[in-house]
C-alpha cells in the first residue's frame, strides 16, 4: 500500500468503509506532496509525525492524530524514526465530514480501535460495529494558532532567517543591526510593520516552533528550553503557556483533558521542503 493518492489500490477487494495501513518511517522519511480520494486519519503509533499543508504544519505525538479530508494536498514527515498508522475512509460512508484538517485526541480506546480495524480476520458484523464506533471517538481538539510571519524588509528578513536557523541566538536587535546594516530601532519598526508583532514576540514564537517537535519526541523540558534559547525551564514553560494556554506537560500528557488546545504551526517560509526521502 502506498502514499501516492491512488485509492483504487487501497480498496481493491477491501470490505467495509475503513481501511487501516501501517507505514514504518525511518529518520528523515517523507511522503512527498500528494492527495487522496479518501479521507485519512494520520497517527503516529510510535515516534512523532509532522503533517504539512500549504497553510500550516501539525506536529503529532502519539496522543494526537490528524483528520485529512479527501483531496487536500499534504506531505508527511518523520524527523526521527516513527511508525505511522493511518485509517482511510470512504467519503460517502464516513462518520465525519470536516472540510479541513482537524486534530483529534487519540485516547487509549481510539488507539485500540485503529489497531482492531487493521485486523484482516474481522467478519462483516465485527467490522461494521467497529466502524460505527469510530465516529463516536473522533473528538476534535480546539486549536491555538502559532503563526510565524516573515518581515518584508530585507534587513529584518535577514535577521529572521538567522533566528529560524538558530532560535537560541540571543543577540539583541542592536547587535543584529550591526550585521544587517540597520539600527535596532529601524529593525524593530520593520518587524512590527511586517509581522504585526514586536521582535521579542516574534522570536518567542520561533522558539516555540522549534521546541514542539522536540517536546513531542519526549525530550526533557529543561533540555529543550536550553536548546531554543531559554536560560531556565520556568521561563520556557511560561512562554509555552502564554501561547497555548497549557504547560508542555499538560499538552503532551497521555490522556489529554477536554481543555487541551493543539498548537498549529504556520510555516514562516513559503515553499519550504521537508527532509529528503
């Protein structure tokens, strides 16, 4: 079974309205931009996935899956070793009809059901009952958007590119200005005009963007905080809570509560590509 959007191969001889497929993904693996004729529920049973669309990136630990509607162009990445387990649903028999990507909570029951639907020995009655239960377990997670816009001013854009490459860079705007050929005040005005936020706000979002995949992979908060430029874990946790409404531990807990808001990272650079195949 492939990730090339050819649903005719998926459904050849398949019973029911749902198909389950498992894709081992070594570090750096990517299913390049493609579409499906069917709805997809993409889930990392192990590791962390990133699903990218033209509008946003979703970082998915095993506690999250992403509903991808039929026809939506996307690619799926694994920065480290992961296993993707996906459900494909016939649109005319699907229990959900969301028009855009929707993150959902993967409870232990939903995780078991996804595995159960991959059992080829199910009879028609067992499969029908399992597929009927699926709709009851798809619970959308309200989203907090983390949007990182690039400034239009060339000098500010050069600073932004430097921070995207190294979010831990702690230089002030005045220090950046000596490299970019502009005063700190000029760069500050350029960031505000081009991104709608101050330089410090913009840098905080870039740091959180870099931190999310590391947190999802299970790295310690203190280690991640230092890696993205925070001197203390408490300062990082405060920034994370300010943007998402939750601490990192609350967001990535095994059984999320109903108030969890899943961050969506909107890419700073258009046309960016994922890891090589």
